[in-house]
């Protein structure tokens, strides 16, 4: 359980995944902002310097999660960025970390695993 309110940006284009992740954090002191594509994710990060953590999908329209991560790293070098994706090969993981991601979790997401990973970065 988190002890203080945190701001998390969820970059996810699939509505069902957004609803599921919102349900996961429903009992946590979290302000969950949502970006439906990588361009929105970068923009929200620029206008909200108080974001504590980013959950980034790799495959999104307009700008994929890896390029969005690279752009965010230019002005937010230390914010934790956790990739949440169905693409889980070793090559996919390597590309994510090379782009600047700090964590990786595969889909389908399990509530306990996601909360544990997020808390490791926020506590």
C-alpha cells in the first residue's frame, strides 16, 4: 500500500486496458492520468512535472512507446518508466531498456505483480 498520493501517467491506447489498470489502482492513493498515444504522453509529461511514474505501452498510434520514452528522457531523465506490453521477447526487453525504460512487465497484467513493481519505484 502506498502511503502518500502519487501521480502516475498511463500511456495506453486500448480502452479495456485503461479500465483494467484504473481498477487496479482504485484503492491506492494514485492520481492516474491517461495518454492514448505517445504524442499525448510526451505532452502530458512536459506540462505535469509532478508525475512520479509512467506506465508505457510499446505499441501505440502516432508515436510508439519507445520513441515517446526517448523524448521524455530528454527533459525527465530520472522519472521511472515501466513498459507494460504483450511483446515480451528478450529483444523487446532490450529495446525498451535501451530507449530509457527502467522497468518491464508483460501483459496480461496481474494486479499483484503490477502493484509490487510500481511500489518498488515509488517507495
